């Protein structure tokens, strides 16, 4: 039965989109059927829907803009991350986009973000395709039936992959664009089918709204809760293990990507689902994610095993950034209400392909702020065109592309909360040991899990520590279920002098990167820098 018959279909004429056939609040089953009928996807062996996002299989950071107006001009950290766009140029492009969307079949979904009712933000999404609407069903929080009748949108997302801007006329860099307008409360996306642009657009909006107007620290992190009701937070860039390590069957998942930390010291999820990378996914290593890929899940840019509809997760011929979205309820152990209390352990995850940083270490408050602002991981050879050796990747606050404010604003809020809660901050290297990529080996997942378990259960509280000679963080000299010899990375290198030299090289890269922030940082943060 078509769900359009269950609800009053809203008019979107007020958006300037006219004469449309609206498919409103369709079920995942209907959206999947419509996608397959349109020849835009197929059903996998597990019942999930697979689609191809086209030219763009990831975000396009240089084509992300924020309208510079009276709301944003003083608070946004303008530059290569937050690129300004004029109100007049936005209005002109908006009129072109809405004219394009008029007289078409469109999919409309009403939802909300922020699981804590005190900070809830209603979102209306208008999409050109059924599968983009399914993504929003999975990723945004789902409304109850009785909430639809009184729904009023706080923000609107318009997504039209087939609409291309004219850079010479529309003042974009190229045909695709993602633009936030805080005055009109619109996220406008065109020319790209990559679904992540929709959720990251709203995330970016929250990263401005919540800290500036509500004193809530917005975070690019995952979070889970233990049997003692203490919350653990995991910051990390793509590929460092943020989703994998927070999906722990012994703990309840709050969420895998976007959270707020309130003045009342509660942690709440922004989203209603998970958006996980699936490259090399296996049931053995990531059972919760593997089993979540069933009816209702949306796979992007995957490849089938020849002659079947079984996904080959090792095939990256379309992109290494293969992904899946699914409602958080697809995970068996989730935290009711998607919120937690007592945030006592914070993990900064890095995949250091230079093999320099310890597999786990404890940070001082100043070091924590310094590493948070730095947001370090390292790319390995072959991950991108032109990368032939380990390459440092710094992304402030472990999510620079989504952070409209200056990174030190988020860092100072985090530092205050760490002190208020007496939380412990750990730096966890899920990358290389025994040498750099090509010489050493990747840290075993079972060891990383054991170290995190030990930290969470207080088993690292009473052990002896030694400070790293260059970076200064405290390294435990023993950890249950982990060989002592791998805890200090210098001990795993055959050539100790080479390790010392490479450690100083990496420290210098940290210091050079941090120069852009140093004039904004306080003395405590500056004291957290490596000693070179």
C-alpha cells in the first residue's frame, strides 16, 4: 500500500517548487522498489539495495560553500574549508534549482536530528531520486505517525544530482555544489549523487548552531555506553576505526559519527542511523556492521561477485570509499534514546602509517587539546593518485570539512568538559608498528580492542608509564592481553636511530601544521606540542 494514502501530502510551493508529483514519507520497501523499477539499483543477496552515486563517490570539499551574511560573517572561520558565497548568488542559484525541480516527480521526507528533545531540529528533505530519500530515512531520526500532522521544518535540504550549475554565471567552482544558508535555513546540493553531502550538510549546520547558540559541543565522533553507564567517545578520521571500535557487542552503541555534549554533561546522537565504510568488510572482523546490511540498508558503489548478486567487499574498482547506510536499529546492541551520561574515557584514533605513535597512550589536558586541533592520521601509498609513501593528513577537530567555527573554539569547549568530568583522554594508534607502511605491519585489531577494553575497565590506572621522548604522551609499560614489547613503538623498530629521526620528522610536521592555529591557542594548548 502506498504510504501517500496514510498522510496529508504537504505542498512545497512555498519553496518555489511548483506543479510536482510528491511521493511523501514512503517506506523503505517502496523506495527500494521504485529505485529498482527506475533501473537505478538492484537488490543484493542480503536484501539490501545497491546503487551507484555516479561521478562523485565521496564529498567534494572545494565545492562546499557557506553563505556569508549577518549571521555567519563574524563567527565562521573563512578560508579553504569554509568558502564564502554571497546571498545574492545563493538566491539566483536557488531560483534556478527550484525551477529545475518544478514539474517533476519528487520525494519528500520529514524527519529530525538531535536525539535529545531539548536540541531537536526538524528537517524536510526534497530529493530527486528515491534512493537518496532512502538514505535520509536511514540517517535522520524518524518521526512518529502523530508527529507528522504538526510538523514544521526548521531546515530544508534540497538534493538534485542531475542539476548542474554554470560556474561562470553561478559563481561555483564547477557544476556540483553544496551550499549552506543560515539565514534561509537551507542546505542546497546539486550536481552530485554522493548521499553523504546531505547528512554532512546538516551536520555542518549543527556544528555552528549548537556551540554558538546552545553551548553544546558538537563532535565528529562515535560513542557507546558500558554496563557501568559510563560513556566512551571515539574521535577519528575515515579509516582509523571510529565505526569499527564503537560497534562493540559488549557495549551499547549511541551512534557512529555525530554527537553533541551538553552543558548537563550528557552525550546525544545527532542521527538515526550509521554510515559505514565497507571496503574489506567481513563478518569475522566487524560482525555487527556485516549483519546490519539487510533489507532497508543502502549500499553505495559496490561490485558483485561475478555472476551473482553477492557483494564483493574487496572490489574497489569503482572507489575505495564503498559505503552502507542503515537505521541504527539494525545493530543489535544500541543505547535506548541514543544518549548517554558520565563521559569518562575519550579516545583519539589515528592510523599512523609512519609507525611512530604508540598503540595507546594517555594525554594531558594540553596534549589532548593540541592533538584534537591537529586531528592527525596518515594516508598510505596507493590510497590516492600520486601518493607513493606515507603522507600526513591533518584535519582539525577530526572533521575540519564540517566545522564552520575556528578549531580552537571547539577545542576549548572540549578541554573545559574534560576537566569538569575528570575524563581521561587516550591517543590510540590503529596504524603501523615495527616500522612505517611497507616495512612494519598494521596493528592487530585484537590488540587495539584489548587496549581499549583495559582503558575502559580501569586496568591501565595502576600500571607504570613512561613519557614518549618526542611527543611526551604517557605510554603504559604493560596492558592485559597485549605483548609488552609492542607498547613502546621505538622498541618495535630494528633501527632505533632511524626511529628517533623519523619521530622528529613527524613532530616537525605537527608543528608546521599547527602554526596556523598558534596565535589563537592558549598556553596550556601550546604546551601540549611535541618537543623538537
